[in-house]
C-alpha cells in the first residue's frame, strides 16, 4: 500500500470519527437535556418558558453539530485537493 493511500485512509478515518462522534454527542446532549425539560414543561407557571428554552437549547445543539460536521467535510475535501496535488508531483 502506498503512503498516499495511507494518508487518504487516515484522513477518511478521522473525518468519519468526527462526523459520527458529533452525531452521537448531539443525540446524547438532546436526550439528556430532554429529561429535566420534560419535568419543567409540566410545572404550571414555568411550563411555557421551559418549553421555549428547550426549543432554543435543541436548536443551538443541532446548529453547533451541523457546523462541526460541515467544517469537517470541507476540511476533508481540502485535504483531498492537497493530496491530489502532492500525488501529481
């Protein structure tokens, strides 16, 4: 196996680990936060504000992880371009 194939394989492994890890962490964060939110969303007087905070929390978590995965994919494509250029030399 050539060194270039090894570099590409390593890049792919790191990309996949970050993308899949981010998705797993996102699920964990939203599921963990859902428990206390479910309780507060049943308490009269705080139910509506708790629901709003819950929605904002979930949107912030999702947005953060979408960004992490997007940046990871862009960096991966950039590395593909760089590796292609090195391979041509």
